[in-house]
């Protein structure tokens, strides 16, 4: 009897605190709860956008529709002009991410490995741009780009990335600086003995081994540029060709006007859900293919420390 009780206790509690059955059950309960918190908006979005008229008017139908209806999705595709807006968003996000990866890596390497005049001052200025709210500089930026004739074009979102700035550029420089600071200096010394200069060391030695940081910066830059609606709405307020983020804002405004004119809100919400799903779907697909490299990159760049 005592042996069976000890065996049962050993199975429930385990030799160590994190090996027992009770601990595992509690752990899975917590993980399922946390996962549901994150998945609930997505589940609600998908179930709402496929509801038909009868399901929308039936208060008993909340999560599981009685039939799948694709009319709201088709309407959202038309209102967003999805094909054109998708191409614009993809071009802006990809080009901005590629440029920021290269030039932020160059700046991060300089701050981590090179000595140049007023290095601490320039690094302090970099930190200052990181903590400064974008609303502080948006008006001078609009006036500058207006003088250059760039308003209602894609250039205000692309050109700053050429200088390692752009959206969240200071953070990306800090990520690369942190990564390059952890690498051993013996590699650089061996390259210098062979006669390599700073640029050659960067392109031939440092950049090829910085894949974890490149993946993290590229994904962060791509996602933030894809989701950004603030800067495109400021710089492209009268443009005909707009990215999906701005198209979503215009769609919400259009649906709000229809609601004020007497439209039923129950029929407008599924269109919003459909448009939101269409915008985040490419990001979900991207993350599904890159999550392993992204997690590895976050760990190796020191973002979790």
C-alpha cells in the first residue's frame, strides 16, 4: 500500500518540481489560456467575416456560423483595390526593409567596431532619435518633402532608409551594434593582417556571419512598414495609389459614413473584419515560413537579455 502511494505521489509530483504530472497540467492550462487570449481576436475576425445575413441578425450565432458566406470578403477586396494596394505595400515594405538591413548594419558595425571623431556624441544623437516621438518631427518632414516635391509619392518612405533612418531605423542600428559587439576581434585582426580595410572586413567577414541579426531586422522592418498607416497617411493623403494600411483607414471612414446615413452596423462589421484579415494574411504566411529563423535571430542578437 505504501509503495503504491509513493509511486502515485512520485508520478504526480515527480522527482523534481517541474517533472510531475500536476506541474505539467498546470503548465498546459496556463499555455492554453495565454494562447486563447492571442487567438481569440483572430477567431472572432474569421468567424465574423464569413457570416451571412441570417447569422448576423441572429444573436444566438456568435462563434460558429451556420453557413460560410464569402460576399463580405469579395466586397472588402473591391473596396481596398486589393491587387494594386497589395503590390504597393509589398514594394514599399520590401524595399524599405532591404535598405534598412544594409545601411543599419553598416552603421551598427561602425558604432561597434570603429573609432571615429565624436563617436559618443553621434551615438547619443542616435538614442535621441529613438526616444523622440515621430509626431514631433512630422510637420518639418512634411514641409521638407513638399519642397522636394515628394508629397503623394513613395519617396518619403523609401529615401530615409538609404541613410539608415526610416521607420524604427535607430532600433535596427542598435540591434546590429549589439550583435557585432559580441563577435570576437580575432576575425578582424586576421583580416587586417591580410591587408583588408574596414569596408572589406565588413563585407567579407562581418556581414556574412550576421544572418541572425539580418533576419530579425528584415522581419521587424518589413512588418512595421507593412502595418504603418501614420506616415503614409501624412505623406500620401491625396495620392491615388496607396498601400493597404492607408486603404484600411479610408475603408473605415467610408463605412462610418454609410453607418451615419442609415446603414446597419451589423452588415458593416464583417467587411471591416474581412479587410483586416486580408491585410494581416501576408504577414501570417511570412511568419509561418520564417518563425524558426526569427526566434533564433532574436536569441543571438541579445534582444532577450
